[in-house]
C-alpha cells in the first residue's frame, strides 16, 4: 500500500470515518451501512420525557422514607410525665407487701432512677405493686425516648450525620452513676480502695460518654433540624460535665493521697458545692436536651411537609404538561 492507495480499501488502518468510502463520508458521520444509517445526523427530539421517567426534583434535605417525628415526641413526653407522676405516687403511703422483695426492688430503682437523671434525694417505693408500675413505666419511657431520637436520625439521608437509637441509648442515660450506685444502696461505709476504684471508674466513664458519645449525639441532633451554629450544642452537656468532673477528679486525688486513714489538708478536696452544682446542672441540661429534641421534631415535620408539597406540585405540573395536546408548527 502506497500514498496513492485509498485507505478505505485497507482492512484496517486509517480514520474510522474513511473506512466506508472517502467520497461520501466525513468526520462525525455514522459508520453503519447505507441501508441502516440515516441521511442526516440523529437529533433527540425536544419535548416531554418518555412516559414513566421521573422528572428532576429538587434535592431533599430529609429522607424520602422519613416520617413525622411528632407522634414519637408526643409518646416520649407523655411517658416521661407519666413516670414522674407514678414515682410521686409510689413513694407515698404505708409500706405494703413483702419487705425483702421491696428492698431488692428499691435497690434496683435506686440505680435506675440515677441512670435516668442523677438525683440528690432518693425516696423508697412503698409497695411491690407500686414498684411494678414504676418499673413498667420506666421501661416504656426509655424505649419511647430512644425511638424518638432514632426517628429524628432516620429522617436524614444516609450520610455521616445520620444516627439511630443506639447512639441515644449510649449517650443519654447517666452511665457514669453506676460506679457510685451499684452496691451502695444501704449507704454503708466503704473502704478507701473501694472508693478509689469507684471514683476512678466513674471519672473514666463520665469523660468517655460526654466527649465521645453525648457530644456526637447532640451535635447531630442539632444539625438534624437544620439549626444554625451547631457548635452551640456544646452548651447542652458541658455545664453538666464540669462539676461532676471536678467532683470525681478531686475525689480520686484525695483518695490516692490518703494514707493510714489520714486525710490530707493541702490536696484538692471534693466539696458539697460540686455535687450541688452537679445535680442542679444535670436537671438543667436534661431539660435543655428535651427542648432541643422538640424543636428539631417540629422543624423536621415542617421541612418534610414542604419538601413533599414541592415535589407533588412539580409532579402535577409535569403530568399536566404531558397531558397537554402537542402543537405542530405550520
């Protein structure tokens, strides 16, 4: 083959647009046989998309499979109020029922009550029947709150900001109180090594839970409602952390420095003010968290309603455009 040969006659080689005859072919033309290839380039017709294709919709902030969190919020709030009322009712009256059973139930309730909210005062339940009602409502409350928070997390698209009930169960209860409440119902005097172990464990759990779990949970819950300034969520847990960290930290330092039953006078000592501030700020922070969840629930409900209304209007407009008769220009 030389320079005079037609490259279209070669089995291979040459530009693809020259392989079926250089006289009629040009760059961009189809390489299909003449019986199949059209005489002019194929241009996609303008007009509505084919039936069955979904039109473009605006981006969704919330999941298409989400649901309004208001029913979950109503159930959780109602269960909290019912538990508070039942607990007030269950500590009044004369002691009834088997006292040994009641003592065991009160020991368990002492731990559960502090898990739900650290308490500076504790009152015993006065009967087995009332204790059973309180325990049942406590279980309902825990499940309802976890499902509420999980609903808020599942209403978000799958991303790094989504969360579920597991994060709520790990972040909201005061797990660090277990080191002080388990086995301490009778209030008996404990040995120094026991107190040192309890306070050290409590400090470790407190720090891990607040800095690793509760911070992440509340920050994501804040953003789940589209609220600006998500760093402000720190104010929902930091005030509670400070006095309790001071109490546990000073207790560990004091107990570690104590020798032969003598308490040092120059060390960082725990004070009553630390625990008073701790109990008070625990209540304040828990109420603030409840307010945040309520605000996020309302904003999600309204936001999802707006998104679905906008999408429904767009789909309706698309259906009307497809149903309109096609006008052919003269």
